[in-house]
C-alpha cells in the first residue's frame, strides 16, 4: 500500500482479488488499506480465465463455445453464397480470433482440450460440404 500511496495510485477494492497459485502456497489473507481482499479460485484477466492450478481447460471450453456461436451465426444467416471466397474471409475474420486470442498463454495442454478447439473448424467444413462447397 505504501507504493500505491507514494505514487498516488488508487485501486478499486471491489475489483481486487487474490488468486493463490501452487500446491503448497499458504492461503494467507491480504488487506488493501483497512479492507480485506477476497480470495478466488479462478479469475479472468485480459479475457483469459486462469485457475489456482493454472489449468486452462475452462478457457479452452469458453473459446470453443464463442467460436461455435459465431460459426453458427455465419451458417444460419441465410448466406446466399457458400463459396470459398466468401466463407474463408468470414471464418478468418470472425471465428479464428476467438480460437487464437492470447493462445501463447493458454494454449491447450491436454488432448481433450485440443480436440474441443479443433471441433469448431470441422463444424464449419461439415456445413460447407452439406451445402456443396469445397473444403476450406
């Protein structure tokens, strides 16, 4: 708190949380000024969900869910053209960013997470095949 006071920094105490990481990390209580800071098992920072064990499976599931939602909108909006020239730019601009955002930090570690993320592009390809378009 001394550093914050000297540099005239103000913190929103309602938004401050403690995330205890590691197996043998003692779960101490911390204060910000006179108020105690709430402890949390997982937190989202810059759009990436991290838990106390650095397990990113929930982040992979959220990214796949967002990508599938956007892909569903592309497929259901009555696209008049299913050509590669139309679908590929839409996929690259609207779906891939959800799968690639900050992937250097949360890249899938487990096979089940990789398979979950790989399902989004496959769903897009299956929809194109049903419509008679070539594979992307």
